[in-house]
């Protein structure tokens, strides 16, 4: 195998939350700040999406892609995590 073929696999994180209606706005504000921190400070976080739907406004899905396991481990050690 060539070196390029043995590269570390990306880590994909999919998290679904159901938020109580009275906490939805505060939660979304907090997770948006968190996304901003991640994207500004973690170059190996390739994607961090916050998804909501009109059909169920209290359902929130986070979709994150990290370059590899080391990037995901580093994410867990950040002060904002």
C-alpha cells in the first residue's frame, strides 16, 4: 500500500438533541458560540453544522467532521468543550 492509502480516517459525529421549548433559544445561542469557537480554533474540524427543522423546532442535529482521531481528541480537550 502506498502511504496516501494508509491515511487516518475522518471522524464523523452526528448528535441529535430534543430540547425543551423553554430552553431552545438559549441552547441554540450556546451551540452557535461553540461552533464559532471550534471553527476559529480547530483547523482540523472540517465541518460543524447545526441543523433544525420547522417540522420539529425542538429537534437539533449537530453534524461534525474531524480530520482524524487526533483532531477529535484535541477537540475534547479544548477549554470551551
